[in-house]
C-alpha cells in the first residue's frame, strides 16, 4: 500500500518499521494529606530536575557526536522547564488544593493549553506542541514511565512516529536509523532541518500513517518524492531496490563535482557558498566544494552555554572559520536571537508573537552592550581572512543606520585603544522582511551587498508559520509574490552595482536552481551537502535556458502552476535526476 506525504530529506531506504509508540501518561487528581504537601513538592522538583538533566544530556551527546549545530533547539524546552509560571503554578496548586504533583501539573498545563487553543496566531499554536512535549516528559519522570530513546536502537530501522521532538531527532544514530516518517511536520521544521544536516532520508506530513503500520512491517521510503510503501510486493521491491542502487551511484557521482567550478554551459560562473553554524562546519564546506561561507549563523555561541560568550571566545571562533576558508569569503551574520532561539542567560520580554517581536537586529539595538562585544570580536577577526558582516531582519533605513552607527563607534573605540582590527570590512543586510524587499532601492545605497533570506521572507510575506504543520501547505517558495520580490531585489541590486545573494532553504533546492538564475541570482548559499546537487544543475544548463524558464513562471498565476511547470521543465532537462522523478501508481 502506498502513502504520500512531503519528501523533506532525500534518499531511498528499504527496511523494517520501528513504530515509536508513546502512550499518553494517564493522570488522576489524587488528594493527599496536608502533611505530605512538602514531600509532594519535592517529588515535583525532582522530576523537573531530571527532565532538565535528560535534555542537557541529549544536547551534549549530540554536540559531541556531530558538533554544536542545531543543539540550541533544545534550549526552548529547557527554558519551559524553568519557567516560573509553570513551576510556581504547579507548586501553588499542590499547596492550595492538597493534591498530588501529577494532578497539579495537569491542571496547570490544561490552563496553558486552553489559552493556546483560543489564540489564532500560528507561532503560538506551535508553542502549544512544545508545551505538550515538556509536560509529558515531566509526567513520565513523576510516574516512573520510561523515556524512550532512539539512541538505544541496535538494529537497522525506519522510525515511524506521530511526531518527533527535537530530543528524539538528536538521539538518532545514523548507523541504525536509516530514515523516518511522521504524521505531523512541515518542510522547514527543526526536525526536518536536522534530518537534512544528518543526511537521514525523511517523509513528513503523513496524517494518520502510524495507524496503518506496525513494528516489523517492511517499508520503502522515498525521501525524494515523499512516498512510503508498506508491505511492497516482490515487483515493487525489486524496482525500488534498483532505484536505490541508482541513487547511491548518483550520490557518489555528485561528489566528483566538488573540485569543479559551478559554471553554466555558456560560460557564466555562479558562486555556490555554504551556510554554517560553527567553525567545525567548515570541514563540510571544503568537502562538498563550496565557494566559501555565505552565511555563518552566530547564535550557537550564545545558546550552548550558561553565560554570555566573551569577546575573546567570539574572536577565536570567527578567526578559526576565516583562516580555514581563506582565501574564500566568510559572511558572518550578527546575532539573531529571539523568536524560537532563546538563550537562558538573557532576559526576554513576555511577547504574544515573538517571531515578530524583539529579535535579530531589534534585539541587538536594545542590548547594545551584547551587540558591541560581538562587533569588536568581528572587527578584530577581520584581519585573518576575507570577512563580510551582515545584519539580520533589517526592515528599513532607520535600523540599518542605527546598526552602522554602533559599528563605527566600535571601530573608533578599538582605534583609540590601539587594538588591531580590519578598517574596511564590507557591510550588508539580509532581505527577509517584505518592507526591505519592496524598498531595497533605498537600502542598496547604504550597503556593500544584500542577501535574501527566503525562510523568513516567505513566512512574513505569506503570513504563515513555517514550522506549523497546520499551515505547512501554504509554505510556497514559488508563490508569484515571492518570485516577483526576488526578481525585484536582483534587478535593483544589479542596477545599484552591488552583489545580491540568497541564503535561505530555497537556495539549496536543485529544483529551483535554474529558475533562480533566470531571475538574476548569481550567488547561492546553502547547506554544504546541497552544493553538489545544485552545482550539477548549473553545469548542465545555459543562462538563456534559465532566463526562458524564469519568463515562463513569471507569467503564471499560482504557486501550484509554477511548481508543476518548473518540475515538468526540469524533468525534461534532467530525466535521470532522482529527486523529482515521477513515480507510477502502486
């Protein structure tokens, strides 16, 4: 039987299902004697401490195994466990009503969830899922239920689950977890981003798939097309076994492109840079043949520690990346905290919509001491390589001018102190807010480069939460409005004679590569593992073919029409490309 979802991490896997069965812990409101209240509060505090300890251990194991990238994702769950509204609320209910910790926790959680249920905002609805995950972890520790760990798997399986928490995904061992399928999920969720980084094939958004499969069932998972086949017959099995062999061969052939230039058939050179989060990620940049670093996210320095990073800590991290990538360029994005990326040692205001609140450049302008420390470290590191500095979430000239003023103040302070630093580091901005895209003609006059951040630009332009599975179908990279914004930014940047790049997830999708070139894009930045795939496309098309495709899609009216037309044209140009090949009905 064949099921269809969203293919979010490429690859073809044949194996046995392992259904991650998490029964909800049943809780009853149990009255306790008044003299047992203090003991019950201690029991609750022990369960809280155990929950924090478990998540900290998962984070450390993940960091030790594959590096610090994405480990910050667990911080939001740890912060919830330490939220006094939750913890003090439970203690208060235990004291006031003389009931056991399980019942008190359920009462407080129900109050939180009732508030979430009445909120229309998509971002906050997604936080409801986080709250449920956190509550279930505490309840399991209170009741002595086992905390299932995917790290304990000792045979090769395809994990099947209703949903996977960030902790679940971080515990996956690639030696045994060959792929995963979830009922929930969207294309840009944290789980999906980590799956691509770990190169684990995945299909999400499968609705009620878990009800249709049992542990041990043979499965075929196609992360390219988003299909999953349960109990395939022998003909289907043999056909996909051949597909899998071809895909493995295709992957090996891709690696041969690492040392070759990204150049179109008619001789136009395209720059393919990489997105990284730690200096350790530079190894992947070099291995996959990227042209330097187009986006170095600096949040990891703040999120994986219990105190603010010093200027020296940051200087050493930036210097290391610059030296390893030299002579290629490294574009370092200044701090983008807030939204769903929170550091425990920094106070945040209570916000009804954090993704549109005090985050990124807004946070830095509010916390100037933290911002200036980072800018000092960047200016000092600039003498060790080719550095560019990029400000995130700029919505207009006022924020840009304020950020530049602080930066030049920092340079003057360094100058007076006699500290060595780079005097002329190029400054740029991320175009990820619609106002910046529309008014980019004003911005290009005051920067050295721009880079389109499609993840947030799509989210804000289409008014959808990109990590909320309820509206995941609306996350449309090829929406006519997005295509027109990209075209506008590229045209204005070219006329202003400044470089324009793209560093969102869209830039790393080979399906979009030709169309983006046709819209004027000449510099892409992506996950390092995506570089060979995109390079293969670029090396087998002409710029004129790309421009023709762009003209065709700009004449279409809906994202679905553009998606289908793009797939049709790319299939005709690349009939052997496994990531968007058509599949027969089973």
